[in-house]
C-alpha cells in the first residue's frame, strides 16, 4: 500500500534539465557547485536570490545536503529571507531531518506569519510533524488553509490527517477540494478512495483505485515517477 505522502511533494521543485539558474544548466552539478562556492563574501554584493535558485537547483537533482548549504549561505547574508528558510526546511525534510525542517519552518513563520511563504511553511511543517510524530499536524495544516485556502497540498494533508482520525466525511470534502484545485494525482485519488471505503461506498472507491492504478501506469510509461 502506498504511504499517504509518497512522492506527494516531489513536484515542488520539478525543474526540467533545460532550465537554467543564472545561465547555469541544472544538470551540470559542477557548475552549481561553482556558483555557490564562488559567492562574493561582501554582503552588499551577494546575490541572495541566486543562492536560493542554486539551492532549488540542487533539490531538483536530489542533492539535498548541497541545497541546505546554498540556503544556509543565503540566510547568512539575509537572515530574514523567508523563502530561504522555507526551502531549507524542505531540503531537510527530504533527508528525513524533520526536527531541523520544523525548526526552519518555525523560523520562517517567526519572521512573518502573514508573509508570502507563510502558507507554504505551514503546510510543509504539517507534513514534517506528521512524519516525526511531533506537534499537531492537523492544527498546523488548518492554519495553512486559513492563510491560503487555494493550496491543494494543504487540503490533501488535511484529508490524510482526518482520515486517520476517523473523520471520513470531512476528509472526503477536503480531498475533493484538493482535486478541484488541480492535485489530480494517484495519491489524491487513493486518499479519496480510503474515505469512500470507510463510508461504505465501495463501488465508488474501487473505481477510483482503478483510475489511480491506470494513472500510475501512464506516468511510469512517460517516465514520470511522481505518484
């Protein structure tokens, strides 16, 4: 059985090999290294946005330790950069370092609870809390929805948490919101099927399971491993 968050966050940094960061091909990891390591130490001349983009580049090729280093360097020169803190948290979470991830998200929220990246910090924090069995992920994701009710990841996370608590009707409504907002992934379809099964709507659930399985086969055939 698929875990509820298997690969659900993989498309957050879904960058094609052809994408460039300040003229650097993301497929060229050595060029990324040079971009990060060659940062001018004068704070007034450091390109913080470039460092963040380089970190995202590292994430896109699964080099998470280097991504953390890039985000750390960005933070070194701009401690109040909320985007850098959120991305740092994501990279830590991808390595299973959930305590560090939560710490980074909390710092992002401390900087500005209503900032541009606050909702993303909250929804990612709820995932890290769930995986580490720390905090209250349901409360955290509800704060994310209050901050931005059009985030499909937030509605999906809430559906997972509600399903586990036996609140199947509410979970069904949440996953339907996620689907309507564009999160039409096999995992989302499976989560809806979970709720339907618990509500005794077995035929609908089975149809969704088959649809999710077909979607997985299609994605695998296209070389898309996001499930």
